[in-house]
């Protein structure tokens, strides 16, 4: 019997109660005694705390298998490295998370893998960048930090018709808003530091997809040493169980705040897929269960106004990262995309005064009132 995601988050993939414990205990041990089963060791991602998360996360996205990792970048890099070898060609969406973009530009180049960045919202241009040695295509469900929604349905069709491995960073949407693996992506990747954990106290990642592909990533992860430790597994497990409750609040509050910012005379532009003015609003409405908790905006006063805004806000914390219960604000040029050159930032459409907000689960009216007061001082 298929259950709703709220029920799956609590019960899916859970092992039988261990000595009657309602909560999954922390197995604080690096290795296990030999028995007839395969060798159990934290780095091999097969300890009890890891296994229960792997099962639960696979079920949440309607996938065959999942793999928890020591960070979002560990998930991304182990998956990408499982799709390409020296001499291959890799397609990547323009305007990716800065860490991903740097890995693609630098490490893949060092491995003699060529990369083409393409407009993921223009399917008519994709065949022009396709090569005989193209092996994979990489996109984000909602881009960081401009919150664009590319033509995900066409990406899946393009990948399948050209025998490419499709990878998607599904962090911003989360499995609550978009089941990327169930939609047809070969790899769905998450920084579990964000919404999956939701409490800003764990660094973790997730690889979700077909069993054969996830196991290829697992072999890379074991060699690279990017496993998730038992304590972090416990915290991620606990945080994950409230994902549906939190995402409903993130979705609703971000919608209200974005509408307020969009209508404010001091705001130059507001980026949020839930706004009817968003260029991919219709697509996001069709694809997603909700529009997420991430928005970005620019003020008419440029960098000075942006810095004043940050200074005068009381509720959002001026900090990097995202997806926690508390609202955060940052300038991507000094946080998520600080490693990019001015030319790379310009090509990605990220200006120095762009402000990105991770909308938490605070009361929407309190948050709007705080932004309104801060805007009065800009």
C-alpha cells in the first residue's frame, strides 16, 4: 500500500525495533564484527544508521536506491565521477551552484573531461552542443541563486533519446516538492545540510537513483572517503521526519514574502517561481508540489542599499547556506558563488547586489514586517 509522504517520512525504510527502541539508536562504532554478511564499515556506507536513511530516502523519491554522504559536494562529485572518464564530454546547465561549477570547470578539466555549458531553457539549442562522446547532462531543479526552473521534462526526454545519464541537484525543491528520480532523472542529488535535515546542524549529502548507478557512486565514495558518521546520520534521520511539515511552511511563507517584495517600490526585481511574473511560473506550477523556500531580489539602490538591508533586518541571520528553520540572508557573490570570477558571475547573471533569502518557518507576518521596517531605512 502506498502512503502519503508525511507517513513515509516517519515509517518508510525503518528497521524492526532494536530492543524495542522507538528511535533508531546511534551505532557509535567504526566497524562491526565479521559475520556471513558483507564487511560492515562506516566508509562502505552499510552500517545500520546509514542503511535506514538510504532506504527511506530512496522511497521518498520513488527510486531503487540511495546513498548518504558526508556533504552535498561529496554526493555531487561521486555521482558525476561515476558518469564520465577521461576523453568524455559533459553537459552542464548555465548558472549552477558555485561549488559545482568550480568542480566541473577545474577537476573535470584536470581529468581530461570536456564540458559545455548550455541554456537549459532552450531545447532547440541542445543538439548543437551534443557530441559523439557526450555522456551526461547536469541541471538543477531550481537554480541557485536566481531560482530559475529549466525545462526538466525536455531534459529527461533529451537524455533518454541520446543515451545520456541525467543528473539533477534537487536540493532547493526537496523530495516534498519534486520527486526527481520518480520523474525520470537517473541521479537525484541533494545537499542534505539544507531542507532534508532542516536545522542547520549537519553537513551531509544524498545520491538517489537506480540501484546500478547509485552503487557506482558508492564505490567512488568509498574510495574518496566521503561517508556520513553515525551522529550525523542520527540528526539527519530525526530532521528528515519533519520535512513535510517544514516544507509546507517554507512554501507558504516564501510565497507571502515574495509577493510583498515584488510590490514594494524600492525593490527592482524579485525572483520566485511562485510569482505569476516569474518566466517559468506555469512550468513550476505543473512540475512542483510547492515553490520552495528560496527567493532572491535586487534593490534599486544597488550594493549600498543591499548592505543597508542586511544590516537593518532583525529576523533573518546574515549567513550562508539555506534550508533551516531560521531565515537567512546573504549576497551570493560573497558566499555560495564567491569562488567564481567576475566574468563567470556576469555570465551567470549574478550581480554583486543580488540578495538571496532562505525563508525559514517563522510567522509570515512577522517576517514581512521586519522586511518592511528594513526597507524604510534603505
